[in-house]
């Protein structure tokens, strides 16, 4: 995506290309590598469990997966979240289906107001902290069966969860409902790995930037189309919340958004 030049194409064509490319990558990861999210998250839980027990942290497969995904995020931004995470892909599918149903029924889709959404993003940090503390204290295993992502992992592995996972099943159903009404509901508000990725330092070359001087004062299409309703300003405190879905870039009618620092000297020429 980084080296793909879509600037010469009409906005509608750009949207079609990015949507198809993104959907194709998501489908491939969902079918063949749905466990990457779980493997990385297990790495987080393993590290805090070992720290709590005073044991040595070894380079297990889970830790390797965590380090690999985190390193990828630092270099390329949250491309994994936007294109590769199976849970995020499920959310996109649910939201798209809900939109189609509302369109056919000629009803306006329900959604969370942007002002409230910006506050709800803090929940995932609380979830990450709670899980880390439970692992550190050695009590996380007592909550077995309450994790919705464990249930999701079992389903993608073609295994049906038993009755001991009923709380996790209920939570997964509630999350699916949330996915319908809010784009990237789980990723924005509940994903503990999303909290980890959001705290990663991202290289300037992987951040989205826009030339504000060329933007109409009352446009705001990029912010409206962004699932997280972010300002496209490069290295801001909320840059880590960007999931690199490229929605802002392909939506901009004046093609003012790009990845990496804007070369103002070249723009003037």
C-alpha cells in the first residue's frame, strides 16, 4: 500500500481499488492466519505471568509473534489492525452487512457519536491493565471461559466452545452487535492488543499526513470517514489510534493526504 500511487486516479476508482485490495488481504488472513492476534495476545499474557512469578521470560512462539507484530507496527503503523487482524476483519464484515440491511430497509444506521467514541477508546487501556494485573497476580486462569477472543479463536479453529465458555460466548455476541452499529467497535474500544499497538512509537514515514493549506475550511471528509474520527495530522497524541485503513486517503477529494512527511518544497513546485 505504501508504494502504490493512487494519486492520479479518480476518487471513486481509488476507493474501489483500496476496498478490493483490503478485502482480499483480510480474507486471506482470516482464512489462513486467523490466530496471529491470539498468538500476540498470548505473548502479552505470558510476559506478565512470568514477571509475576519471578520466572525467566523465554523466547516462546507467543513472545516471538508479539515482538514481530510490534516491530511491524513501529515501522509500518497499525497495518496489521487495518488489513490482517481476523477480529477486525470480522468487525468490518458485520458493519458492512448492517449497512446493507439498513439501506434496503431505508433506515439510518445507528452509531455512536464521535464525542462519546473518543472517550470510550480509554476502555481498552483499562482492559489491558486489568488483564496484565490478573496475569501478574496469577489469577487470570480463574477467569477461563470469560474471554470473547478465546471463543473466537476456537470458532476460527473449527472447535465449538463448551458450556464453560458461556460468559465468553455472551460477550462475543454483544461485541458482534456493537460491531454492527460502530465501525471497528472492538478495535477502538475493547481490544487489549489495540491498546498495546496504540502505545507503540510509530516512525514518521508510516504516519498519515495532510496538507492543511490545500484543504477547504469546511470539508472534514477525512475525519468523517475515519473509523476513529481522527484528525490527519501526522505525529499527534492520537496517531497510535490510526489503524491504517487508508479510508481518509482515498476519500480526500483533493488528494491532500499521504503517508510520510509532506514535502512542502515539492508541493510549491
